[in-house]
């Protein structure tokens, strides 16, 4: 069996923790066709690198990602740094022929994302982006019902991604609070997940029209008026947008970190010609389903509890409660399987760059108050 040695860059943070668990679980809960060695954890600071490597059970540590990429014995570079540093590391790793997994969003910057896509397309390495939620067993199930025609044609997709970190006056880590390092704000950080899900389940978005809400962190008042927002270096703290999809479906999207009580709620409902599905990440083992073909006296929603009969559900018994760590492992299993089978990873750098184009379109539309067509957005 192939042995793959992984180096994780930025492994001392939040995603360093989640991916360390994911890499440990991945070869246990499915046959990926390869064994995994958690070889090197990289952090710029020596103490942070050593401590994290020891705690998260990596064989070795380093403070220099360039030196690690130059090593012949490393197969996979897993990039979990803040997004502003993704491009430089990913492009160098792809040029060295490594397989590259990079966290979402692919970058904060569309020009960088375009360069990353080009680097991925000419590299011998397999690449994938960490839009983890699309790999959850519930999503695989919904996707299958779309692909096999059970749900029919998508009509309307409505998604929310809401958190309360802004409402509580705190952020998870410093870079998210800064315009530039934190991208635009919530649209790139959490809105990107619901754009990815929409693309995966419904199809490519054609155009959007958007409103952005930005707060002055020092003032506990309403969103700033647009003219004030545009003059300052404010993050988008809330975003609402409507979308038309290439296949004729329509959608609406909402995200904010000012939603008191919402810890990490990703929710959508999708109406199709054959039925409706509803999903809430806070109940990630459940799908609500209504089919037009249900008996007239049984119309309405039933709740399906994922179980061992569902692809990507990793326990021998339903109702065990799969969640964030299962999802971290699932996405890495699929990445390793793609490497072993010499296939493209999914979502690819091209998929994630299109998501970045939608994010730019949302920002442009909020500023111009016009509909923006995704294919016309340039870096
Ligand atoms: P974090 O701030 O907790 O961790 C980032 C780590 O990267 C820090 O330990 C920092 O010291 C390190 N780092 C920064 N520059 C470095 C460099 N040049 N060399 C080596 N290490 C460096 O950030 P977090 O929350 O882990 O986010 C990282 C990425 O993961 C972001 O792209 C974020 O959007 C994404 N993310 C994805 C999630 C998901 O559910 N898919 C959840 C949380 C974050
Ligand atoms: C923000 O708080 C965050 O950590 C995002 O960066 C992740 O992508 C999301 O999954 C959870 O929330």
C-alpha cells in the first residue's frame, strides 16, 4: 500500500487541530488505498511549532515551510494558515510537484486565486480546497437524490450561515478582525461555505445582487450607512444576496456574525420539482425531506436519520452523531483517494476560484447596487 507523508503548514491553530484529528481518522474509518504519516508540523515560531507537534502527535516540526516543501520525502502539503498566506505556499508546493490541500477560502484575493488555479492546472500534484461541509454524509445523500432524479430540477435554494462572535464582541483569532488579512469579512469567511454548497448541489451561480452590513466595532448601533462604510476600512459583518443560477434556479443567501445565539449554524432549504430538502448543520445527522410523490395523506416533512445505509456515514449503526471531526476526515479521505486513483480533487482550485469570483461579485454588487454577472468579474 502507498505511504503518504503529510506536512501541515500553520498547524498550531484551530484548523491545525481539526486537520490533525482528520488525518489520524482518515485511514481508520475508510479504505483510502494509502497509509498516512503525520510527518511535519510547521509554525513560524519555534515554541509554537514544537508544542503543537507534540500535542497533536506529529513526528517532527519545522519553522520553515520552504525547507519542508523542498524535502523529497514529503508527499502532501496541507495549508491551514490564514488565507492571506495560502497563495505563496500553495504555488510553491504545486511547482515542487506536491499534492496540496488548502483551507478555504482559497485566497482573499481573486488575482491570487486565479494564479493558484493556473498553478494547480499545470502541476503533477493533486489539489483540493477545504470546503468541508459539502463532504458530510447528509450532503452526499442530498447530492445523490439530485443526481438520480429523485428530487427533480432545483427551483429555489435559500441558505443562512450565522454565528454570534460579533454579537459577543470577540473574534476567533486576530487575522479575521482585520480588513485585508480577514478578506472582506463574513462573505469570504463563512459565506464562502454556502456558495460552495450551492455550487455543489444546485450548480454554478450566474449573477447576484447584494447588500452588505458593516459595524463600527466601537459603536453598539445599527449597520453603517453605505457611504460611511465605503469610506472606512470596515469588514462586512453581514451580507444578504439573491442569485440566479445558470440552470434557471434562483437563490437567496444570508450570513452574519451578529446573530446572538447562533454558534455555528449553517442552514439551507432546497425546493425542487420533485420535492424539498432542509438541512441544519446543528443537526448534521438529519435531513428533512418531502417528496411530491409521497401519498397524498402523507404529504409533509419526514426526518431522515442518517445511518449505515448512507454512503459516507462512517458508523455501523445510525444515530451515533457524526459531526465536525467526521467531516474533517471525510474530506481528507476523498483527497487521499483522489491521489491514489490519480483523479482531480473536489472541490478543485478551479471550483474554489469560482467561489471567490462570486464573493467578489457580492462585494461589487453591494457597492454599485447593481446585479453583477459572475463571468464578468475580473481580478
Ligand atoms: P488560526 O489563526 O487559528 O491558525 C493559523 C495558524 O497559522 C496560526 O497558528 C499561525 O501561527 C500560523 N501561521 C500563519 N502564518 C504562518 C506561516 N507563514 N508559516 C507557518 N505558520 C503560519 O486560523 P484558523 O482558524 O485555523 O484558520 C486557518 C484557515 O482555515 C483559514 O483559511 C480559515 O478560513 C480556515 N478555516 C476553515 C474552517 C472550516 O470549517 N473549513 C474552520 C476554521 C478556519
Ligand atoms: C469563523 O468563525 C469560522 O471558523 C470559519 O472560518 C469556518 O470556515 C467555519 O467553518 C466556522 O467558522
